[in-house]
C-alpha cells in the first residue's frame, strides 16, 4: 500500500506536468523575451509554499546567467520593496492568485514601471488581471488524496520556473564555461574551469613509437611510461594511432606470433583526441562516451603535445 501510494503521487504529478506542457502558449515566449530585454534584475516573490518555490526559481535563474533574487512577499510590504528598481522585472508565484501580500506589492512596483509576470493556478484570478503576463500552472487536482496539500501545483510552478531558466540560457547561448564561472567553489565548477593542459603528461612522459616499431620495443615503451598505452606517430610527428594494454591482450589472444608484429599492424587508427585548451569536462565526456581511459592531446597540426589519463582526473578529486 505504501509503495503504491508513492507511485500514484508520481503518476499524478507527471500527468499534471504533461497537461501543463500542452497548454503552454505564446505567453511563455513573451515572458522569455521580456526577461531577455530586461536591463535590471528578475525579482521573484511569493508566500508560503509558493515562496519556497520562488526561492528555487531565483536560485536557478541566477546560476544560469539571469541576475535574480527572491523577495519575501510579507517583507516586501514592510520595507523591502526598496530593493526594487524601475528596470527590474517581478515574477510573482501564487497558486490561488489571491495572495493578499502580492495584491499590496503590485501597485507599488507598477508605479515604478516594473513589468510583472505571474505563475498561477488561477489564470482568471484578480491577481492575474493585474499582471502583464500570466503563465498557467494550474492542475486538475493535487496528488494529495484530500486535494489539499500543494503537491502537483507546487511541482508545476517549479517546473515552469525551470522551463523559463532553460529557455533563457538557450537563447543566451549559455555555455558550460559560463556555468563554471558562476560555480567556482564546487567540484563541477572546477572541472569546467580546469583545462586539459593543466593535468596532461608532457615531453618525456609521453609514450611515443613509430608505426614500424616492433612489439617488444612497443611494450617496453608502454611499461616505462606507465600509462597503459603508447601513441603512434609518423615521420612528421603527426598522430596516426594508439596502442593500449587492451589492444595487446586482444592481439595475443588471436595471434600466437604477435611478437613478430609491428605496432602499426595492431594499432587503433585515428583515435579520439582532445586539444590542450579544451575543458576537463570535455575530456571526461569523451572518455565516458567511448569507454576509454586515455586521450592523446594534439595541437592544430595533429601533433601530440601531451596525453591525459582518467586516473589523473580521479587523483585531482574533481570527480
């Protein structure tokens, strides 16, 4: 019974979100365009559960490049409206569209010329009539069996906030690097800020052989450099392949005379590579996508200038 209750709540909230997505209209586009044109800050306000949702929306907007902060509705009508400037935008969150404190805030911000957006479950409410743009966050019923506790409705408002944030960051071409600059304190931010060249092995640490190198010398080079592979370069020093411990094991399994082979006969041609100026997160993404643990680092002429191993990234404690 307990498990089924949990599943039912998830199903109801999922259905509510699907219905909201179908109702999304031009007002959403207008809201995004209004925020993009804003020269000031985006101020989120609300009370109770709506206020908690508003705090989350403000945090998400700020972390994705839209200057934003939360203004508690009750504090706003007791002096904190002094934070609001004429070039700001106010986003109010109210399930009922009848929150008294929001009704008191609106005339004050309207006198400043502040544009207003409302996230509400009642699009025909008095509060909706006083706002410039209304976004429909209504639900047919709460997930609560008594249809009382804000569950589906609070989820809908929060997801609408996420939709605004993602639409804004997409329109602004907000990049992983931009995200990193706003999150320098966490491991994700450091991973996005750090570049491959800061962790890669260089110069004599790079295992290098030519295509005609015999298997014995190839293994010695791999063993000496302790990276589980060797890069293969041609006479011009350009990357032509890579040969790993795994390649060696597979070669030994299928060819009893593998010691008579050259590395050029067994190497992986045209391996995955990365540039020294690429962010570390890109290197991790390539490794994860292709199930590999090492990447040659090449310059614009495709000459190896380094090599980076997954172990180096793990030792840095960035993941």
